[in-house]
């Protein structure tokens, strides 16, 4: 009996030492990622603050997901608390929150590169969705952010918790998006605003963070396990094959699937529904011409 207990004790000690070793490695690996410095040298943007530009920026802020995380006035709030994984907070991005550290081009760098003014990466900021946002649209979005009413709201800080660090070590948690983005300096343009598949492809970049690069659906990186996988948007049998344009528009305007059931609350249809008819039609045209791929779950 004593020999057995000694064996069990030794095994437990080995497991504890192994767990501590894995966590120490995870801490070091994640800290290296969080403290890495990036050099971003995009061409300076031509940022103006006329009414038309700010109105365009407001539209982008409302329809591209910025409002969903940072709030209608950019004051920030708690997005979700995933227990041992992460406490995800969208910061205050009003002039008070950004302070003098963020010039217009620094805000653009945060949006398209996921990099702070000090060169370190933002945590969980989905900048890969915006990496190819056109210079014109980015300048409009920056102008709108700079026009927000100043707020002293403090939503708290992001907490990267132990399990997030371990998951990141094994490639299962997107701690920073900056490490996956092409930071090559370049000018970015967009197709003309029109109900075309080309413009729809440009708009679809904002969908890839949840639905995957091929838009065939995936488990949304970093979300709690109770959140269902993002839907398949390709014209596959378990995607949008049997949908019509009016079904797609209904989802975006009412949050209702063709069978009358509600889409999951994680889907930001209220924001996307503020897109113009031209934008939604363009997005639909692009989705219809995608290769049909099997997704993770049926609509």
C-alpha cells in the first residue's frame, strides 16, 4: 500500500512539474508575442474632417463591427469574460481615451495592423479583417473616430489569463492578429461602390474573422465554448445554396432565417443591416459566386 501511495505521489509530482513547465513556456511565448515591436510605414493618409467624410466614417464605424465592440460612441465596454481564458475589453477610443499618443496615422495603424502607438500589438483586435481597408475608407473612419465626443469612461483592462496563454502556445488562441498581417507599406484602393461581386468581395473581408477566410464557417477563434460556430456562407447544401437574395436581406434587416428562426445573437446583423442596399446586394452577389464548401453547421 505504501509503495502504491508513493507511486501515486511521484506521479502527481511529475504531473505538477510538467504542468508548471508547460505554463512557464506558455507565459514566455505569449509575453514575447505581447511585447514584440512592429515597424509600420504605410504612406500617410490624407485625413480631412468635412461633413461628407465624417458621415462616411460614421457609416463604416456602424457597419464594419467597430460599434459592436467599442460601443456607439466609442467609449468602450466589456465584450465578454471567458473565465480562465480572457477578460476581453474594448477600450475607450474617444479623444480622451486615445490621448495625444494617437495621431490620425497611428489610429489607422491600429485599425489595419493591430499595432499600438508604441509599436506593440493589440490583443484580439481583428485587424486582419481591416488590413486591406482602402486608404480613403480608413481616412474617413479615422476622421469619424477623431470627431467622437470625448469621454472619460474607463471600461477596465483586458486580462490575458492562464488558459489563453497555454492555448496560444499550441496555436489555439489568436492572442494578437498583428503577427499574421502583411505589414508591407502600400497604398490600398477599393472597387467603385456598386452592386457588383467585386465590391462585395471588398466588403466580405469584414466577415472573415468569424466565418473564416473561405467564408465556409468555423468555430470563432477565442470565443467561449457555448458560442456556436459561424455559419457557412458559401452556396453549399449546408450553407446558402437554397437561399434567395430576399432571404439574405431578411437576415441582415430582421435577424430572421428563411424558416423564421432567429440567427444566433453572436451574429451582428443589426450592424450589417445598416449597410446600404447597394452594399448588401454586392455582398450577396459575391457570396453566390464562391466555391461551394461544406461548413461546420447547417443554417
